[in-house]
C-alpha cells in the first residue's frame, strides 16, 4: 500500500497530464529558446500556480538552474526534456506531491506511524515521527517508546534527485502467529478498504468513486451489496454468492474475502473486498 501510494505520485494519469502541460507550455519554451531568465521564471511560476498538481518545478539549461519554484520538502521527482522546433532548449524536474501530502495519504489510508529520512536526517514532517527510532531496519522488529513494531522500509527519492527512505512502523498483535500470511494480507487490506470508506459519505452516486479510489491501492475486487442485491462492483456482475469471510472462487481464481457493513444514504450495505 505504501509503495503503491508513492508510485502513484510518479506515474499516475495526473502526473502524465502535468508533464505534457509543462512540455507544451509555449511561454516557457520560447523563454528558454531566447535565453530570457526572467521570462523563464515567470513561466515556471505560472505553471506551479496554475491549479495543476505541480507542487514544485525546476527548469535548467545545461548545468545551470534557471528557475526553481515550489515547496521545500518534496518527494517523487520526475524529469524530462523541453523541446522547441525539434531541438532541446532545456530540461525540467517536477513533482506533484510534497512530504506532508504523502504522510497525510498514508495516515488516512493505512494509519500506522512512519518516518521519512534523507540519509541520517529525519525530515520534520507534521504527522510523521520525529526523530523516530535511532535505528530502522529495512524489514524486522523495532522498539520505540516502549512499543514493539515491525518495520517496513523502502527507497524513494527527494526533490530534485536525492535519497529518501520511508519507513512504516506496523504494530504486531500477538494473534498474528495464529494466522497464515494470506489471512493477514486479506485482513490488513480489508481494513484499508474500510478506512478509505470512512472518507466518503457513501451513496449510490459515489459507490463507483469509492471503488476507483480503493481498488488500485489494495489490488482487490470490491463489491457493494444490500443483501444479495449488487449496488456496485469492480465487475458486472460479481460472484453469484459472497461469503462474509473466507474464500470464494470467481472466474477460475480463488480470492480471500473480507467484508464489513457501513451506513449509506440508502441504508446499511455490506462492502466485500476480494484479494
């Protein structure tokens, strides 16, 4: 989940749209071609504050940075070339997410403590642990302030091209030893689906929006049902019968099932996630 959220900041449809906007922005391209530094900065500023997803944009020509506009703590940089009339007039690095935004997404969707570090420096982001444990393994147990966690760490990038390590501290309940890895995975991803549902005032008008927001992050199939009646789903139709838990076979594949009830403006429904 944490890596999927980060990867989405590198290669989502919004990222590709923002890249195309920057690469096709005529005022920026003409300013670069003429060598007008003030016009380059003006164009970059316009792009960052044009109500797109861009939170920081750096434009350079050769080794010289001509403009760098945006926030201070930024992650997930993407880069490209700026071309006019068939020739390269400059290069850019942009990002659509800052560290604070990533922490907010992780907190909303996963809800476990996390630490962001650039080398040995802990990034002081609201909502993240600071300074966090003195030592964090890539995977494995870690003690922090009297509690025991399982650490999960992965490598990311800080703007414009620096190392960033994101570490999640996952509480480990004692009952884990009584469950298989598949059971744990189904339960944890199901809890994520339930957490995301709380971000919605669910109704038939936005069931599909909830599914679109959740399914890419959990990698599962999702169905909203009232009794046996399917109100929305990842496929149409879904399985003929769905257990509240356990396993189900659908289109030749076996899925683990997690389900939960929630209130909507058409009454109580049950949401099923198939992993």
